[in-house]
C-alpha cells in the first residue's frame, strides 16, 4: 500500500494517485472516474495527474499494472508455499477471480479489453500482464504432474483453457450476472472446471507416455 500521500514538495505521489483511483472505481464505478473527480479526491489538480499519466487511458493502464504487480507478488508467494499442488491450484483460482461486482481490478480489465482493438500499445501491455498468470499457472501444473499430484497433461493447453474459463466467470461476476451478484458460485464453477481439466494422478497414469505431460 502507499505510504505518505504527498512528497515533501507537496505533490501527490503517483502511487497515491493509483491507490485512490482504484478506491474510486470500487466505490462509484469506472464511469464516475474523471481526472477532475480524482484530483478533487486527492486535493490536487487534474493537470498534475495528467503530467504523470498523459491521458485517462494511460492512468487506467497504470492502475491495472499497479494492482497486478501486487498480485504477482502473491502468486510468487503462493507457488513457493510448502503445500500440495491441489491446494496451490485452489488458492490460484481464488486469487484470479474477482471479489465481487465492485472489484476494481476486474472493472479495469473489462474496460481496457474494450479499448485494445484500436490500440496496439495497450494490447501489448495487457498481453504482458496476461503472460504472468499464464506462466505461473503453467509452472504450477507442470510441478503437480512431476510430483504425481495431477495426471499427465499438456500444461500449456490446460492453462489456456482454464484461464479462458476464469475470464468468462470473472466477467459475469463483475457484470452482476453470476447468481445474484454472489461471487461464490463462480469459485465453485471454477473448481469444477479445474477438476475436469486437471484430473488427479491415478495409479494407471504411471503407464501414460511421458510425451503427454508437456
């Protein structure tokens, strides 16, 4: 989390701007987030915010990167835990899914997805953020296969399939389409899908050709 809101010269720090932008999205939604409204919350000027970010699109992308950086640290800690691959996978699902309809990170993802077709720089930035999730989940599945917690599988393919499903579930939660806006059914659906896509290791899997576990 951010430290002091202002530097010694009285200017609001960039981190504080991003923190407050995320809080504003969680409280009032993305539509209400304007440079002037954010400036008022921070007690500064819209010009000061524009000086650092240049545009609202870039501010939103910076806020998403800031949020994702914190989650990347949580993922690294998750992967390093001394627990079973099954438990790590369940924690990964919880970390990925939104915490409710007002989850600011997922609100940003949905908004920026809609803006990427005509913005190559934005698309590249989002691809980079996506790769972090992809690589970490693939590593988790690969380790699970090696430790005989999961059946032999193509880790890259299963990762892509599961993340696509999680994206769909997450979008439904944020749009209020998932069981009266309760995110818990989305987690249960994610767990069910994970069990189908990533079955547990069984004795007969010992005879499965190693080439199936990529």
